[in-house]
């Protein structure tokens, strides 16, 4: 049976590997089918496709879109997208415009706390056009304001901390509309991370299904075994398919790696069975 990993990042967003290096690591780790799903951008797909063809890996073009839902940020992975689709790209342009403004605002807020040059420092660490919070965390850690990237997030970049800027992302129907217009399938990424109450989770899954959502990321690099079983049951309950993805960002986080995922629970209907 092919080995799938349907959620990964390159340096075109907040990963640290090039698309070619990401594909080669996937191949070395036994991945047969890989999705490259950078945040709100698809510029790495061309290079990844060339590398995948050479390595004998099946590449699934993808994207991870940030969504504002119920006053919090939810991530939706789009798989099997047409990266040339005008509707999708117009939406992603708006997402990137907000990201650019957010980067400047994070810099301004950190400046008021006596941390100078944060925006420029984050920009210098971004190898693509997208500047994310990870780049700020790298700057903060390397400049001695935090022990490491995780500590930088917890001290400066999450809700209630000096550099936190609330997201103003696409709505759930908008994001799913872009994905579906490009011929893709929408997947709720790493759902256990959102800490939703049972009622709010029920509402999210209902709205996602009604808006044309296809699957839940049941197996994720950040999910425990209990998380996997819980979301497998919810996928069945809401008649959604199941996906799996490491959410790999680079070797700096060795506890998450490409291809190191448990199988989907037997109760699941795998997303790729619809391909």
C-alpha cells in the first residue's frame, strides 16, 4: 500500500527546506505520495513537482489556508488544487496582503516593548515572500530574547503576549470556495490543536460539511493516539473522509518527520480512495 503524507511545508512559507530537499527527505523516509501545502502560497509547487518526478514520488499540489472562524484561526488544507486557478490565486493574494501588514504590526508591537528590528530580522530569515510568526520566533530566539523558537512563541507571539496580532483571514466558505473552484478537496488540518468545546466543534464540522468540505486530518504529527481515534469517529459521524499529514516544517523539530505517521484507523474512509 502506498505511504501518504499530505501536509508539509517548504521555505516558501514557514518551513526550512527547499521544495527539492523536502521531496528528497520524503523519498528517503519512504513516502510514496506527498502533498506540499505551504501557508497561503503555492510558489513552491513547480520545483516540488520536478523533484518528485525525478524521485519517483507522486506529488499532490496543495495549500494551507488560514481561516477566521468563531474569532479564532482555523487551518484548511486544499489538496489536488490547480495552482493556476484565478479564483484561488486572487484569494491567496489577499491573504498575503494581510500577512505583510501583520508582519509590520508585530514589529511595531515588539518595538514598543523594547525589541528593535524585529520585522527586518524576521524578513531576513524568510527565504520566500511570505513572512510568518515562525520567522519572528527565529529572530527572537537568535537575538537572545527567548531560549528557542517554542519559548519565543509562548513569550511573545500567542494571544495575550506583546507581539500577538489577531488574524483577519478568509471566512470558511471563502476558503472552501477557492479550493473547490481550483478542483481541490478541503481538509480541516490538525483539528485537535484548536481546543474547541464539543458544541463549537460540532458547529465547525457542520459548517465545514455544508460548505463542501471533504475530510478531516485524522492522523497528524501533532495528534496523540486518542486524538486520532476521536477524530476518526467524528469523520464517520459527519460523513467526512480522513486524511493524514505530518505537518512537517523542517529538521529543527525532530519530533515531527515526514512519513513517520501511524496508519489511519480502520473505521476511516481514506481521502485518497476518492482519487
